[in-house]
């Protein structure tokens, strides 16, 4: 299956394109950029890999950090907020908390997000906590919505 992805490196580099070989159990994947270049991506070098609907995204849109009432995606999942070393925060849903693997998937809380799901590099996370409404870290914030 081919996925539209935006790779955010720990150092700030961003690579956008499509990939068909993403597996969090393997150390790398390949991204074919819009200009036709093939980039080999080491997952350990990433902050996160965003699976997106559209590679352009909307840099001005702020993601909602509140789960909609009766969102069916929440069944069996836990709302969390992940903070990366660069200060970016992502609110999402996770199955199996706390994550034990080096990489784990998070679904964005905002059902209208350009992000479909996010593969998070655990080593790039500085804080992970409860993402429910009313938690100290809940609220509005930035998003890597294809930026």
C-alpha cells in the first residue's frame, strides 16, 4: 500500500512524499519525494512520521486537542498528549499505554486532521501524559499537519 507521508527529523529537517515500505519493526523506509527523488529514511533519526491525507496540508490550521463526544475511534483507546524535544505537542489516541516499543502509532484526536496517523519515535518524546480534557497539558497547540 502506498502512503502519503511527512517525515519530521529530530533536527528539524522535513521530507514529504510517498512510501510503500513503512514497518516500525524495520530500521528504515524509503520516501519518494514529489520531485522524484528517493530518500532512505532511518526511523531512529525521525521525531515522527506523519501519515497524511494531503502533502500540502494547512499550516494555519490548529488541531483540536479535544476528542469529540462519542468518537468511535476512542473505543479501546486512551487519549494522550505527546511532547517532543522541540516543544511540539500532539494529542492523540493510543492502544496499549504506556507504549513499550521504540516506535508507536498515535491517531490524531482531531477527526478532521490532515494527519491520518502518526508513527512516533519514543526516543524523541520528552513528555507523554493524559490527553483528556482538563488535564494540565490539554489545550490548543501546534500540529505537523503536513507543514
